[in-house]
C-alpha cells in the first residue's frame, strides 16, 4: 500500500510543495502501477472486508445498504475510515458501537465517504476542484506540511474538507480506488449563509447579509418538484445516444436538480483599511454613495429588506445563483491549465460574465425585475489570478486605453476554513464590487462581452453528472494531456466517452422549449474540438428554443453567435430577438457555407484585411476571434473558414429588462438536425459602431 509521503529533509519538502501542481493535479484513468497498490481480484467491498482495519466501516456500509453496490461493476472513490477513526467518532457522539447508530445516520456517514461515478486518485483531486459525494456534499482535498506528528520529521499532511486526515492513499481496486482516513469525514449540513456567519474574518458582510434578509434567498438547495424518470440514467447503459455517423454523444440527465450560490465576501480588514467601514451602518452609508446616483428614485428607501435599498443592492450584487468555485468561474484549469494555451493572453484576458442576484427594476409583482452582471477574468503575467470587474490586458490598459484593477479573489490554497457546502461556496475578495455608474460605463457599455453558452443557465453550473463533476466545463477522464480532457471519438461504442448532461424544459433556468421537439445537452470539454473553451451546448431536433440573455446597462448592442459550420447534421436556423425575426435564416450545413458567404483568409496588407472585415460585417458575418485557437496552435479561429461569428441583430436595452434570443429550426423531415450553440457576443455600439476606431480582431 502507498503510505503517507514523508521526509526528514526540509529542502525536499519545499521541493515537493513547488511540484504540487505536477504531483497532485494531473490525472489518469490508468494510474502508474508502480506507484499505486493494485488489486486485480478485489472489488471495493471485498478489499474492505478482507482488511480488518475497516471492519467497523464495513458495518456502516452494510447498514446503509452500500456494501452490495461497492461489490459490483462501476466506478467509485471510497474514503474509508479505520476502526480507530470510527471508534473516535462513536465516542464523540455518545455511541458505544455501530449498532447504536440509526439506519439513517449510517446512511449519512456511508454516503458522505463515497463518490459514485468515477475513481479519483490523489493526482486527480489534491489542489484542484471539489467533487460531490453521494450526499451531494463537496469533498475537497488539501495539502499542508506537518512537523508535529513525528518529531524530527516533516510530513505532507493531506486532508479532506480541511479536517479528516488521509493516512493511506490510492489503493486501486477493480471498480475504483480507496483512500484510508484517520478521521471520519464530517457531515456538515449547514447552508451557505450559516457557513458565512461562522467565519470570523467577514463579520461585517455576514451581518449585512442578515440585516438585508438576503440570507433568506440563500436557503434553497433542492428542487423537490423535479422529475426526470427513466431518462435519469447511467451513461454505461447507453440508453440515450444521440447524434449522427460523425457526431455521437452519450447523454444522461441529472438525478436531482440542485440550487447553489456563490457569495463574494470583502473581509473586515478590507472594509476597514480601504473604506473606513467598521459596522453595517457605515457599510450602508458607503452603499448609498455607490448606488444613489445610479438609482436616484430609490435613495430614500430605508428598509434594508427592500430589494431597492442601497445596502440590499450592495449585498446582492456580491451574490450569484450558481456554483462558482475558483476554477469554475473562468475556463482556467486548476491544474495543468490546458485551455489557457488556446488563448493569446497578451491580447485577451480569459473572462466570463454572469448575472448577479441584484435586481435593477424591482417592484412588488414585477414580471421582470431586471438584473445586473459582473465580469470574472483571469489575466496572465504578474497580475495572474481571478478577479471581479477587471478591465485591461494582463497588467496594463486594453486596446481602448482602459484599465480597472477590480477585486481579486483569494486562491483556494490560501483559504484555511471550509468555504463550500451543500448549496454553494463563498470567496474572500480584496475589494468591494458595485454595479454603479462607473462600473456600467467602463465595463459593460465600453467592452465586448464574450459569453460562453455553457454559462447562460445557472443549472449548467449547479447540476452534476460524471463522478460529481458539473455540467459546465466538465470533462471525460482520459490518458491524454494529464488525463483531464478527452479526445473526440465518433466510433460506434462511446461508453464513457462524450459523457454529456441533458436538460429538460423547466430544469434549465433561462431556457424555454418544448421537450417533444427540442433536445438540449452540454458537451464536455474535448481537446481539439472546434469550440470556444472546448465545450458547447447542443440543440437537436425540429427545435424552437428561447434563451434569456444576461442583462446589460442602457444602450445599443449587437448580438452575435460564434459557431462551427459545414457539418452534414447541421440545420437552418432562424433567429429572433424579443420575438422579432432577424434577417434571413442561417444555413449551417455542409454545403460550402464559407464559400457562399465569401469568406477569405487574411493577406499581408492590414488595410485590405480591415476593409474586408468591414464589408464582411456589413453582410452579417465576422471571422472568429484571433485571440483563440482550438488546439493551442498558431492557427486561430480567425484563420479557419468554418469557425464564424454570425451577426444576429441589434437591440436597445433600457438597462432594466432582460432580452430573449429565440432559435428556430427551419428544416423539416426525419434528419435530427443540430445547432452547436457555442458562444455569444454582446457588443456595445461604442465598439461595433465607432466612427473613429475599428473593432479589434482579437
């Protein structure tokens, strides 16, 4: 068995910490057999039963009716506490034996120690994202130094959820992997508001959440009305395989629909040192300075529970109704950073945009309370890190001469308390954020919003599938590129390949369609795929689907869609904005689309290239962005004739309403036509209609 790594030399440990990303974040379906204990004859159940140190945990699994499941074909990660760990848990909770535990408690403990759907080795999970166990609780694995347990020795202290210590790791069995735990992993059922209230570093903001009653908005965790029935399947059944001869997807639906939240919390020290704020009253005064100019009619509202109150707006703008873990908010990867290689980061910061929980048009009974957005970006270079409402390129001004630093998130390895729970996650930030007039002007009226379609519904970031991974940005484990990303496979047998999560009408917020005519699923990130950020939404059938767009401030905007054309299974799509048809239908099929629309490659003359771009845009088309390549090469989506931006149309926003994009399939017949709904751009008129400066190619 592979025991805890240790060394007597501090220098060796420091080297180990410098190599953590290499040691603990690459992943593989087939781990190095020289490094891992491997049982070629045992399933998880028999392995545990034949090792006496797990006998009490085996009793718990049996009471929970999990012992049989772990003895069957499948893929499981088991965090198995030793008898000493279980005895300690029993003593702490007033039990003398497992027999005194209730069946429901045994089930909670057992489910809390098992991930169903994937075998995660420490190389997959240490220092990376968390994964949901069978209780839908997050399990995070962190690493630190330990110079206390064994005098004279320095150990690498590996813990689950910052508490339970891993004392053996990576025991491979036929149907998964087993990690041995020195403590029972706690089953904390607190929701996100309670988790925030316990943190001594953010007491002022936590009190403001309570005073505004926004904690009431953070209580949901499950949609009890959600039903999928027979379609909620295991991918191995291959019961629902959709596609054509060249494109196949293995689709399953989430068994449950979960609600989750993200809260960005300025610490007490930040509020005091940067703004002189030491209590909630002073924070409300600061909120009035920010929001009264933007919402003058609401300046006199004193009821903090009123959604128009300045403090309420301040607090709710720091909240998202989706899971936004550190490595989920952009496509930056917490380990090998594979996708970052696809971006020209000297000219474009990796970024995504999200709607917050702050309304802009709230009133009792209002059908559309409006909304507000924030930007998450991950620049490279000396400014590397995750930021909110940042503008610029790397550590300098963007092409239009603007730079706004934004608020930086504390990276997960520096957070020493549990900050993730059943219904969300919170982050420390080193400054406040606000949807004030300055932010609206600098970030959203003056910058092109490039939005990956996998972010358009909170449900794409809240619902999990393969091994507890989320629909947005999930991947199929493979042996390539450290094991994190699959390679597209169109062969007949796609078991455990292209494992996609599907969504029915009513289970994906911001999307409305008829299940009888429209199918929707999220594809995983796949290396070399001609998609922005390597994933996309697939819309199939004689579809007719409405998508509520992220809100934008008052102004004129152009809406575009980036996609890949010239496949035989594509269709002809008619676009509508707010139910108004936009131009002629878009033929996406393999019939020479790029030739018909007159696409041509860049030449050596920049002025001629710019002239072509202007004429091409006038006819409703744009080349793909030069800032992104699909395979980390010098060939960008601008260079590929099949990766195009279709100009859908223009619309005016009053800044207090949502707008709706409708996509309607115009082809009729038996062919299952698809639309790869990949990325949209919402571009303000200050960029697309600027008489003095042409829009950049990036």
